[in-house]
C-alpha cells in the first residue's frame, strides 16, 4: 500500500497518484471530501488517471453526499460509498455504488442477499429512509449549499475578526459548504470544546483520545500544522437546521471563552510579553 501526501490545503496532487501506480496496483481510493477540513479532492482528474492505468477507483463520499453534486460518470469512479446519517437518513444504513462489470469478492458468507455480496437480512426501513433522504437532498442541494455556505462564511469571518491570530485550516475554495476548521493559537482545543459546550455551542477538535493520551489530528499534521497547532484547532459543522441565530450565539460566546482560556495559558502570557 502506498500513501500519497497532501498540500497545506489538504489537496492530493493527482501527479503523485500517477507516479505511485505500480504494475501490481489494483485499487486507488481517495476521500471525496475530508471530514475535518471539508476539502474536496480533484476526483475527475484522478479518475482519468485510474482509467488510463486500468486500475479500479474508489471514493469515500460520506462527507460529500447530500452536500455537493455527485455524478459517478463525471468523477470516473468504479466504487463510491456513502453513509445515511450524514444526509439525514436513519443511522445504521449506507450504500455502495458499484459500476457494472466491477469484480468484487464477498468478505462474508452464508447467504445470497445483495446479489451474493453480503449475507444477512437487509435493513428495509433504513434503506427506504436513505432513498427518501437522498431524494430530498437532491431537491434542495443548491439552495441548502448557498444558505449553509453563507452561514459558514459568516461564522468564519466573525471568528477571524474577533479572535486575534486565528486562521482557517485547509482550502477556503475547494471544500464542502458546511465545514470550517479554525486554528485558535494558545488555547487547548479540548478545554475550548468543553467550555463552549457548556454555553450551548457544539464543535469538535481533530484530536483523538487513545489510552489516556491526546494525539494531534493526523489530518492537521499532514497539512503541515505543528502538534500544538493541531490541538488548538476547532472543527465547526453546519447543517440543514443551522440558523443565523445559532451563528450569532456562537460568535457572542467564542471570543470571551478564548480570551479567558488564554489568560490561563502561560504560553500565551509569554508570547504577549514578547510582543
């Protein structure tokens, strides 16, 4: 298995993928949109590279389905996976698009369900819910994207104006309409998340807790952030039910919480004295 790098915006260089293909390569898989940054990858170009090399091409479209247009023929993918709850379908249901003539071997055995690919009773109610959610998403895709991206930009610009030294991580153009990831230096992200949650603002950090140790997000370090910067970054995700009042609440709360936590930070005090 070969991993290719990303640039500071979180974008894969299709040329790196072309150079990574070997005679024995059987699959290329690239996320359509990143879950922490929202960065949308250049799948059309990668799809052409995969077709030229006669290599199967898969994309994880969990974060993009229902948020941006997806046309499998235009993207050139052979396989595309989605998860229902990301587009307001019931939890516990998903779908895998398989281009005709794509050869798959089952991982589980015992029944001929789903054309012999996966045994077990199908989740009929969940499947129907996913189908309806996809239908609704398709109808409102353009209007939702315009409204949600406007709210995201309002939140983003408000934080950048009110919180000194904050900046946006990743691309500000090639991304989904609902996601922003903002670096707020000299604050521990976990402490900030907890403080904001107590004030009615839900967000997350890219950090993952494992065996009692907080590790910086591999996504954020991959785009060049130092570990302390990755730990000081917050991910905000907006959706169909987010309102302007929600954004105003966040903007009224975040600056004060950041200021309070920075006052407790010896690193920030040292930096302030240096200035």
